[in-house]
């Protein structure tokens, strides 16, 4: 995985793979996610980013504090990501715009 977005208040992580999303619109990106509070992930290998963003815990709880990271240390309650950037995201449009900027830096 390359970039990871941590929704800090709800403790969800969206993982972006290194390959496979070239020439796709951002909502159609294949991603994986982890709900750290309920210890749940998506079923199967990857799902579309748009399918994650319609989850009620994300869709109905804007604004979100979201942090970008690539590496972390520890597990469980000792887990500590090393944030590269942090933002308050007001809505899905803001999130997609930020992801676009992140992807342009590749």
C-alpha cells in the first residue's frame, strides 16, 4: 500500500494500493478500508472508493479530520501513524479534491 488516509474521529483507514488505479476516476479507485473501532474490513480484496464514502459513518459525519500517512508503528491501542498531512474535510467533494492533489504528487 502506498498512501493511507486515517479518519481520526471515527478511526477508519482507507488504503490506496501502489498500482491498479491508473486511468480511473478517483471515486472508481480500488481501495481497502479498516474500521479500527469495530475491527472490520471490506469483504473481498478491494472495493471502490465511492462504496466506502457512502458508508453512513463517513457520509453522515462530515466534517472529518483526515490525516495522510504512509508508515506506522505498533498495533492495537499502541498503533501510531506517522502523519504527513492533516486536514479538516467538509464534504466528499473536498475529500476527492485532496486525494487528487495527493495523487498528482506521485
